[in-house]
C-alpha cells in the first residue's frame, strides 16, 4: 500500500513532456487528498492474531533482517548503532536457533539490494536576496543528486564555488524544479521529491535557488522602480543576456552525514563574497527504500508488515519482563525502538499509520494492558514514554469518528467526547482499585494499613501531577475533555472514604509514636492532594476531603510531643559530641549551635506542614511550638555550660578554658539570633490576621511575645554572665598596669609609662576579638571600658595634687579611647563618651595643667563670665583703653563708676578702683595702680589716666586682662569689695587692628562677684600645697570671695 498519491511525469521548463524520471516527484498534498486516510485499510482494522504460522514468521524475520542490513543514514542519539546488537535482538525476539539464524542471514544477504532514495521536501525559504527592480525576487529551486564525486577533507561545499552546479553537473533527466513564487523574499513551496542514488558514501544533495527573469521593456521596469537600488539593478540587467536568471544561493549536503530523518534550516551559500548573507532554506529529508526484495514487502501492504513486526516485538518485550518477575511499563527497549523506526522510515510509513498500528496492538494485546490503561484508555496513571503515543492514538480516535464509514455504520452512537469521558471515569476507578490492591499490606495491623494508605495517596499525587502536566493537555487539544478535573474529583472521593475509615479505626486505640508519625505523613499528603484542587469553577459542590483535618484532631498531642522529644534528643546528642571548638575563623560558634539551628528549623518546618485550618486551635498549637522552642533554648544553655565545665575540668591551661568559654558565649548568641526569628518562621502576622475575630484584643501579643521575650531575657542573662566572667579575667591585669602607671618615676615620659598597659590590652583584646562574635565582643568592651574609667577616676582623685601623675592618666585615657574605638571596629563614640568619661576628661585636663596655666584658665573663665554678664546690680565702671605699639604703652582712662552698693553704715560708700594686669606672672614688673578715693559717692567720676609700660606679646595671650577691683575704703578696718570687672587685653584698640588707634571708644563693664561656691580651678590650686605662687593666688581669690559673701546685693538691685 502506498501511503500517498504520486505522479510519475515531469514537465520540463520548455513545456515538452520528458521521459518518466526515476525520481518520482510528489506534488503538494492538499486537504482533499486526505479526506479518508483509512479507507484503503478498512479491511485491516481487525486486530491481527497473536500467533503467526511458521511461514509467516519466517517471512517477517526475513523482512526484519533485510531492514537492519540495508540501514541508511546516521543513527539517532537514543538508537542502537551496532548492527550485530540489532541482529542478536531479532534472533531472541523471533526465537531463532543459531543455525537457523545464520542460514536466514545468508539468504537475506544474497537478496537484491533495494533502490535507495532520498525523499526531499523543499518547504520554504526566508531572507533571500531581492534581485528585481522592485526589491523582490521570483525564486524557484533546481535540485538533484550528484553521484560518484568524492570530497576530500570536508563537505562538497568546500570546493571551488560555482553558480550552476545542478544545471551543469547533474543530467537534465535527474534534475527537478519547484514552482516559481513571484515577488517575495520569503517563498513557501511545500513540494516533495523522491531522488534515487546508488552509493550513499559518494553522493551529495544539491539545491540551487534562482530568480526567474522575464523579458520586460525599460518602461515596464521604470514603472516598478522604487529606489536608487532598483535603478542600479536596471543598469546591471542591461549588461545581461535577455531572460538570464539570477543566482540566489545553493545548499550542498553529503548524504552520508544525514540521519534517516532530518528537518532543519540550511544557509544558502554564495558563489562570491559580494553578498555573504543570502538567507536560509528549510528542507526535510528522509532516506527510504523502493523495490525491496523480501517476499513480505512484495506481497503484503507496508502497513500490515509493520503491524506484524510491532506485534512480534511487543510480545517479546512482555515475555522478557515476565521472565524477570517484573511488570512491563509499555516502553520499548532501544533495540526494538531502533528496528521499528528503521522499518517505518525505509517503508515510508506516515506517523498516522504508525499510531494506528500501536493503537490496534494496545487494544488487542493483554500483555500491554497496563499501557492500554495508561495511554490507549488513559487515566491519571501514565508514563512519559506513553504520552507521545497517547497523543497519536487520540488523533486516531478522532479520525475514526470522522470517517464516512463510521458515520454510516454507527449513526446513533454516543458523541466521542462523552464516550471517552465515561471510559476515563471508569478507568480511573479501576486504576484506583488496582493501586489499592497493589499496596495491600502483607501483614495485618493498623500501622501497616496506615503505611499502605500513605503509599497509595502518594502514588495518586504523583499520577495527578503527571496527568495535569501531560495528559490533560493532550485530551484538551484533541477531545476538549478536562481529564485532570474529572480524575481529581473521582480520586479525592475514593481517598476520603478510606482515610476517614482508617482514622476512625485508629482513634479507638492508644496512639503509639509510630502510628502518630504515620498519621502525620498521611495528613501532609492529603494537604498536598487538596492543593491540586482545580477550583470551584471546575466542579460543583464541596469536596469529600473538605474539612479532613478534623479526622486527625486526636493525633495532635502525639505530634507535638513527638516533635519536642525528637528535638530534645538531638540537642542532647549534639552537646555531648561538641568539643567546643569554633567551626572556622569566620564561624565562631561550635557544632552544637548549628545542630540546634537545624532543630529549630525542623520545628518551624513541622509547623508549616501542619498549618492547622481552625484559627483558635492553630493559635494553641503555635503557643505550644513557641513554648517548646523556648524551653529547648534554656535546656541547651544548661547543657552547654555543663559541657564546658566537663571539658575544662582537667585542663591546666587557662587559655584553653577561656577559649571554651568564648565558644559557649558565641553559641548562646547564635541561639539568641535563631530564637529572634521565630515570629517570621512561624508566620505570626498571618496567624494574627486569622485569629483576629476569635481571640481577645492583645491576647496574641500577651501570650506569644511574652514567651519569646522571657526566653530572650534568659538568654541575655546567660550571655552577660559569660561575658562578665571573661571581663573579670582582664580587669585584674588592667588594674595592675594602671597602678604601676601612677607610681613610676618622674623621669619616665607619659608616652612610655602607658606602653605596658596598651600592649597588655592589644594582646588580650585581639585574642578575644578573634574568639568572640561581634555582639559579645562589644558587650565585653563595654564592661571593660566602664571598669577602666572607674579605675582612672580613682587614680585621678588620689593624684589631684600631682600634675605629672595626672598627665600620665590623661595620656592613658586618650590612648585607651583610641584603643577601645579601634578605628570603628570597637565601641562607637556614643558608648565611649559617657558622662563619667567626660567628667574624668575635664578633671584630668585640669590636673595635668601647671599652676600658671590654671591661673590663666581661671582668668579666661572670669573673662567669659564678664562677657556673659548683662545685669548691673552690683554697679558698673566705664573705661577707655588703648595701646600704642610704638611706645609699648597701655593707656587706660578710668572715667567713672555708677550704681555702686552702699557698704557703709551711713548708706553710702567711699569708692576707689584698683587696676592690675593679670595674670601676675605675665606682668611681674607692673605694680597695681589705684584711683583717688571719693567720699560718700555711689556714682563717682574718676576721670583718671594710667599708663602701663608693657610689651604687646603678653597682652595677646589667653587670660591676659585688666582687672578693675572697685573697693569701699574703710579707715579702721579692711576695705570692702564693691565688685570686679575684667577687660580682655586682646580687645584693646592697638593690640588688634591699626597700630595707632584713633578715637578710643568707651567700654562699660558690669561689676561681678567671684563664685560663692568655690571654683574647681581654685580648689585644684589649693591642693598644691608646695606651690607658693598657687597658694598666694588662692588666698587672694578666697579673700575676694569672702568679701563678696559679706556684701551680697539686696533683692531687687
């Protein structure tokens, strides 16, 4: 039987009828040619018998041997390459004795070879050159096979390029031509040709593509002109012969490089480099036989021979698997698949006929019953290898129902989709019962029954996945049947009935850990099954599995207890095996912390798997999970500390014990980080949204967060205790070095004095930074910094009167600040600059200062107080001051005083002003000056001028000032203090600005009193008993403060 109509004539370009070509050209297949593809094989639809007569079997064996011996083309990647392996398989499949096999093989080798043919289909091209004036072409193809040309070192395309390869090298009777497709750059031909050849090793397929040119006038060409390129083409054609076609490109393929079937795009090769990119041509090739010598090929239709061969090989596959006590899944072995592929290709059988043969064999062979259930009568159970066959077999069903004979013989038959749907539903139920029987436990018992039911559900889930991704698409495309929704609804009802019966039976007996684990796995599998639900749009009503979680409610306590018990056992085992050694330089915790994180992750995974639908019960389950997790954390802390004590008990090396303590603290810190992730891992936010309508406001916060905060507080206490233990080991060394620092000789510089302390801290802190995680190291630094500041405060208090020791402590504080900051890797500035640090810094700054510098600071503070004083409740003085650089003279005009306090008993005062340049050590040669005394005058006008011979340099120093002390003269006793005013010498004209001042402005200075509560600078100077200058200065200042306290201003002044 020939599968397609053929034409045996070829019309030449000139229109004359040529001789019948050995190569038969097959014209484009149209729809009318395929109206009834099964009409010619209607008598063959009856399933063949499973048993062949010896004569038929011999003829079929001869056919199979002939197919293998005359194999053409390169093998497919999944096929068997060696002919000996295929021949051995055929001998086994046909049960041939070695002598009989050799005899048949010799007979077949003597048979005449077939006529080898290349079935070439020119489908289309794209991106070809436009050769006409319009920018398009009128392409057609010339093709043929060049024989007897050997090519050394490559393909035929590697030889010298020439245009008319087919036209000049292949005889005209062996040359074939496609139709001309006018005015296009993407022609579509869809024309098939059968080309004969003798030797595949030295034969090549050639295709030349040309642009058909017809004779046109210049006026016609100008009418088609669209751009300058078209004009250039006109000039080029003017130089050509009239009617000469243009070359577009060629394709050359060696036949020995082809597989039995090829379908790909080939680039059109140029003859010159002018236009290297000439587009592509889509070609299909198939290597076939004609005039095969075996008797079966000459006497029987090709389809029937292939059907018998398929039946024989399938029978052998089934028998071979039965002998190995295994069930056959319907997949052919590589040898059988290779032989059937070669036979169908050489006989040029269509995919339709191959599918029909497979469908008939599956429908009639009991040995193929599992595959029939899986693909020919599909159910959710299917294999990947059967999906392609199932798609073809569905097309066979559709084509059968469209046949005119089927409609005439079965006019009142049920519509095919409904018939197939009912078959699928029945097959699904039958498949379920077969699976259930397959998983029937060998030993009776509830535990074994639960495990069998779990395996059944898991098989159903896997098959439904396969159905959803493979079979549903096939049935939707061919029959518009939603196979997946139908199968899911049937199976979920069957599963629900069996699960409900099983859980009801289990509820009446004690719950063992094994039974609880089996029920949990069954619960999780049912959740996965329900997730496959296609949705309410694809079904009506509720599912039988809706609310299935209630069947498992009695097992919840067993699940929770099992989860905690497993985690606790794993924690105990992990701690017992832990050697308290860091995992790596970057990972500073030990193995038990990793195992503990895994335990908590497993608890969270179990909670997510459980995902209990009822909100209130889900909240209680989450509370239990959090409680167990927090309890495990505290148990771990106790276990890891005991483990550290156990390992360090026999250790004489204190450093090793410190290493273990660092690891323990790091493990606890890692545990704290893991515990902090519980809200995310257990999805507290989603739970809060679910239970919002069930629980009282804030109940979740008060319960879950309280549990979590309690656990974190306990862990924090354990971590602080460990860090405190490490800190105490360093505090002893820090105290010893600071004590030595203070007691060093005066000849030792401060920088050298602090060197031992800094080396000690560098070694210890580097060691701890290496062995502690950042959080714990920062906590340790905070403790050490606080302790160090306390020691420095005590040292500063004991060394107030010693500037040298205070200078050393000041230098130590500065370097310790740098050390603990560690270029941003230690404590942040906010943690370093505490109130204690700032107070200590101020005290040491003063204590390390010399007495004269302290006196300067005192006057700087009084000048600052003067600048900030605006009130004149003590009165004020008015002066004019200037400095003449040329004379080095400071000129002071004391103009007046006003609003002085009445200090005498008569309600008035006898004021005068004392003028001194301060500090005295800067102006040692200048004695104080005084004004005239004014009797009973609270607003005296002095109008006196004073000149001080003084260089400009000391006047410009910090604290340099003119001190104006207003006194009340007493004849019998000491003079009383009216107030003091301080004029900074830096602001005097002449010392700043022009050298010779012009008009000098008046300066009004409010009077001030010394601080009544004592000044820290004066207190520090007073502590320096051996410094006479300091003591004299303090006595004078104390005297002024005492005078001020005796004459405090009345309220309201």
